[in-house]
């Protein structure tokens, strides 16, 4: 699968590089205090990360003074497996080199399916932060050449927490957590009952 850089013009439809904010302390803390599992581990918010000065700066500058959370997604992965989207931008902070497989919400069909052949992949170099727009489909990052990845995840507070209500029918049936809409792949190894929607190949970053 061809991998572009986030500096490539192709990335502009999906997001942008975050400038004017110093992420060095956050990158160091991600390296120091977060695990690197064999699988993929996602934590919505981690106190050690949220105690850093960049927490207030991100809330003020990147989210217009909205409350936010800073967590992480770490591990080893090379597959697409699913795509998700939120109603807000997500900021990814690469504490290692990482690859994002991305798509556009506008390409979801009326029956809530999405063709995986439309997905594009982008390398986020270590130390780089990118804003992934609300209309961008994304999921767990991938490592580079089989290596593990560590990526800080910044989102509005409460995102990806447990739902309080039942959701059925149309787009509503794809809500799997607060502020999270999911389209799974039948070969993605997702929990039983997860909403499907991806058609085509379950992409591998190494193919």
C-alpha cells in the first residue's frame, strides 16, 4: 500500500499539521509512561498526560476553550479493521513514527457502507501532531515496518466513553461510544455485535 507523507497535498482533505504548540513534553511523557502492548491499547484520558501545560494550551487554541481529554493509542498493528468518525476534530501526536489510514465521511453511501479502496495512508513522523478533521474516517494507527507505535489522542472530553442510551436505525446504529460512529470490516476481529459497513479488502499497510 502506498504511504504518503502528511506534508503531501493529498493530506489537506483529511487534516493538517498542528503548528504553534510545543508537543515535546507530551511526546516525552508518552514515551516514558505509556505501555507498548503486542496488540492495540486505547485509553481516552490519562492523568499524567492531562497534567502537562499543553493540556490547557490545546483546550484554548485548538478547541476554542472547550474541555478536552488527552489519552493514547499504542501497540502493534498493520490492518485497517474498521473506520470511525466523530463530530469534532481529533489531534494525533506521534511519539513514534506512525501511519494513519484515512478516508472521507462524504464517501459513505446512503446505506452506510464504505469502499475500502478509497482509503489512503499517511506517515506521521515522530514529534509531529496532526489535526484529523471531523469528516475524516480513521481508526487505530499502524506501525512502520512492523515496529510498534505510540500516539497521543486529543479529543473533546467524554469522547469514546460508554453510552447511556440504546441506538438503533440508520446512522444511529453505528454509534458505539459517546461521539463515536463506527463502520467495521467483517474480517476486522471486532467484538460480536459491532456495526459493519466496510466493503472490499481489509487493507494491510504492508501490502
